[in-house]
C-alpha cells in the first residue's frame, strides 16, 4: 500500500500522550501457505507483513488517528480492517484447500474400491458379448482392438512353431524298461 504515513495533525508536545489501545483479545491467525500477490511477494511473507502492520499501528496510533495518503484519508482502524480482511481470506483459502485435499483422498479411496468391481464387470460383459463387441460401449467399456501382426512376425512365429514340433518329435522313442531280475 503506497502511503506517505503522515498524520493529519501534528502532536502537540505540551499535551500528554494519549493512552495506548489495548492489544486485541483474540490472537491473530498464524500466516500459512504460499502464493504471490501482484508484486511476487510470497503470501506467507505478505501475511507476516500485515500482522506486523497491525501490531505497529495498534501500538503507536489511536483508532481515530487519520493518515493522509495518495489513495485518500484512512483511519488506523480502516487500515487494520483491510489487513485483517486479507489475513482472514488467506486463512479461508487454506481451510478450503484442506477440505479439497480431504475430498481428493476420499475420491482416491472410492476409486481403489471401485477398480476390482469395474474390472470384474468388464470381464463379465466381455465374456457375455465378446471382447471385440461394439456393444461393450453401452456399459462404458471399449471393445478390444484386433491385433495387428506383420507378415514378417507371422513368418517368424511359424518357423518357431515348426522348430518346436521337430524338437518334440525326435525324442518320442520310449525309454527302455529296466530288466527284472
């Protein structure tokens, strides 16, 4: 907040100092989280700065003291109210983020419980309708796409199959039975 921070009236040195305002009865919330304002100041630092501003104003100025600034005249309490509003909004954001994070955890747990059920239903409908059936889409499942094998891969597979058959045909002779004594 760009300010000149000058009081409208200069204090009279012959008058006694005004009594200090009592400190707030409820402690200010601790700054939390990080984000940036329009000047790239981390939110945590900005909150701490606002808390220090509030404490400094309460310690050194009266509620009716007026500050003449480039944005107009503001009382001490106007400035404090603006700073507290920002701090409260930051804390509300943090609370909402925590609620959101808890909701995400609940969603993940529900998904973990759904996976085996959905998988079993998928297998059921694949067996009922066929793995490549377009009717699977009715139940939210994509049909299995046919495999695409190249001619080269098929030829290699046939050669391996023939080699396996030959390997099994050669030792078909039964082993000799041991002689009885």
